[in-house]
């Protein structure tokens, strides 16, 4: 799930930020994110032939945090990991990714230069240690220094990894949480769509990755979901094949439990993603327009089998917030939610054949 809003716990920290705004018209903490996209390549890329079908995977990897209890989920108070912890958790992700051996991997919450993850470039790490060769990355949380909770330097976002070269990548910004004050909004996450193109012998495939807001109590998340859907519709109207994946932080229609989750233990309700009862139809337009890796009928028959998230490392997945959609067709019955890797992240990955 998403990292919670920075908590200005002391008056001194608040004054520091305010003074920075008053004294500089520029961007003193480097939090502004434009449309920049970074390209990556494995240290030793291999030539891979295109298969008849592509194996596609999406995974929110929790910035290599494994099941450490961090402060934002209120199960613990950790902020920073040791280098050994990051390497251990990242090697576990590598093991699982190599087991699946996807052709295309959509990642959310991956760090490339963050104090909390020992400044590791996790995109490069995964490319160098898996069968994937190329990647693109777009920040959603970036700062030279965040003066709260010891967070410090931050660069975290979405990435798309592939066995083949990715081209024409771009970052499309999504609305910020309107109810936040200007100071919090300055330091907070800037959600986005990451779009890249993959050229194959069968033509060009559009890959779109996203991660919508979790804690917005206003209309921001709904606006984000509508913009994401509109973007998919624009590709579809042009006859362009696409795969759209990510952590939408919204539940599918026909979800039996929509509030009062047992893993929601934060006393401050502002940071609990615990009540989806007014959002039950927000994902319906996606299902109505496009094919899902896990079809709605299958999910409706057995919610539990396709849950992808929990903040409780000692519990079990208790909601589905992760999706893969396409305007073409997935191989019938190939969609799978891999639920037995709870030690690797607070999200379960989804895999499907395209």
C-alpha cells in the first residue's frame, strides 16, 4: 500500500519547511517531478526471441521492504533499512521473479535512490539479477531531503521491465490530493502513469503502469481512476493494443467486505485505507471495457482466492487492489494471483499470458 502522508511532528520541522517556501521561489528540496523518465539496461543484456505468447506480471514490491513493519502502516516504527536487509529482501524478490520468469514486469513502489532502502538502485538490481534486460522508470516520490520521521532522501516510483528494448517512454502526472495543505502536498507523492512502447515482430505494444492514491479522503482517487481509464480509452480508440497494470488502490465490484479490515490499526484515521464502501463501482468501467487477467465472474465467485494486499505480516491477504487489463485478449484461464509469497511484500503479484 502507499506510504502515508509525512507527519510534521515538531514545530521546528514545520518552520523549516515554511521558511524554505518563503525564502525561495525555486524548489529547495527538489520535490517537483516533471515528465522525466529514466531508461535502464541490464549489465549483460541477452538477446531473446519473441514467444508466441507473453507472460505478464505486476507486483507492488514495497521498495524491497519485505515484511518489515514500517511506521506508515502503524504495525511498527521502522523508517530506514540496513543495507543487509535491503539486499536480503531484494534477493528474495529476485528469486520469486526468476521463478515466474515474466517477459514483462510492471513494478510499483520501487526505489532507485532512497535513504530508506540504503540508496540502492532497485531497478538496476533486478535487471542485473533476473532474465529481464531493459527498464523504464518514473518517480512518484522524490526529494533531496524530507524533514520528517528520518525519511531523508527519497526517489521511489513505478517501473516497467522487459526482456526487450522499451521505447518512447513518458510520464503522465495524476492529480494531487486536493485536501492536503500546500506544505504536505509539496513533499507528498506525485502519482503518475508510466507509458512505454514495446516493438515486436507482431507490431507495437503499449505498456501502461500506474499506482493510484491510497489515503485520499476527497475525490482525488476517483479523479485519478477516471484519468487512467480515459488514457486507456484514448489508446483503444486509436486501435493501439495495450496492457494496463498496477496498484489501483480500489476494490473490484462484487467485493463482499469493503470496510473494517482487521489489519487497519492506525489510530489516526487520515492514514487508514479501511473504508471502500462508497467506491464499490469505481473499477466497474475497466471491467466493462477491457479484459481483466482475473475476470470479474471468477473474482465474484471467490474473493479470497484473488486478494492481493494486507498490511499484517501475520495475517493473510484481505483485499484486491492490483490489476492487469488489456484491450486485446489474455489466454483464457491463464490469470493467477500468487498468494504464497507473503514474506516478499505486502502485495501479492498477478501473472497472466497475453
